[in-house]
């Protein structure tokens, strides 16, 4: 049963890197970790679930912010140690800063420059 | 000098996760690691450089296959522990299997299914 989970090369901590990509804009929204339980629940519920290393527990994306991710597709890379969640991002933002993507800084000469706008004040997201 | 490198949260092994995304197709091509030297060289030369954990040395993408990656943009995520290389992929393929992307398997029911074609026989890539 669920042998597809055995094809994933979880690391020594039982985790795998996960990229979330927006199905519509194709932006890379965020990168996080998942354990076996998180991946299984994601596939079963079609809602993105991660493992929060800082909190040491399952992280059902959007459970606080409301910015859930409906997972359209799961992909696995060639060496099996990285997963891709192709998602529909509720609210159009994945980052805790209120931006669409966590990758909102671009290298500009010798400094990182913020190039993406804040769509919603984080104080209004996390109440 | 190069203080932008200090904004990157390299892990205990001195590495950071790097995603390569195709600037044109927006496909996620691959995920790999980079150390400080690899990131510095990438920014300076605009050619993607990674750190090969298996070989324990700098990996100038395409040095064997010819499938180099011209880096148009570098992005950093909100917590600084993941980089994005937005690239023009020489040969239109990044994966050692001869496919465009390393993420060529999609979950189909209870199994991973290969959904992307091989564009070139790997035996012809690595000679």
C-alpha cells in the first residue's frame, strides 16, 4: 500500500524538500519541507501540507492565514529527493510578508532589491 | 564587499538550496545545492554553478553535457535559505535523463508516472 511514498528519498530527518509553484502564474511561491505524513495527507486531501521544522509539527498551509493551497499535481524529481506541488493559491499570496511569492528579492548589482509588492498587510492576515 | 552573500542563510554544511527555473517555459528544471563560492561565481559569470555533494566539488552546470544555464536573474526567498536561478537552458534540457526538467514524474493515483518525453538519449549527451 502507498508504495509511491517509498519512492521518495526522505533525508536522515525524514524530510523532503517541497517547492510550491502556482498553476496559473507559474511563479515559484515558496519552498518548505514535508515528512511522509505531510505528503500522504497532501495527496489524499489535495491541500498542501508541510512539516514545520521551527514548530516541529505538521503545517497545513493556510490554517492561520486562510491562504490555502489546492494541489493540482504532485511531481517528483529524478533522484527522488525533491517534490513539486503545483497549486492554486488562495488569496493569491503564499508569503507571510503578504506577497505572492517568498522570492520577492532579486539581486541588483551587489544588493538584494525587493521587486514584488505587498498585496496585503501581514497584520491583517494574521489576526 | 559582496555583503549580499552574507544575506544568504547557508546551512551548517555551508550550503543553500537552489531552484533553477526556465526563463521562457517557466518550468522548474532542477533543484540542487550551492555553497558561497558557487553563488559568487554564478553572479559574476551569469552561468549557473552548483555544489555537487556526491562529487564534493563545484559543479559548473553543462561542463560535461554542454547544457549550460545562462542566469538571467537571481532571487532569494524571505528567510534567505533558498535561491532561485532564472535561466536560459542550453539544449532545452536540464535533466541527466535527457528531459527538459528533472520533475518528469507526476503522481497518478497510487504511482508515479513518467509524463515528460526524453528529448535526447543520455548516451549521446555524456560521451
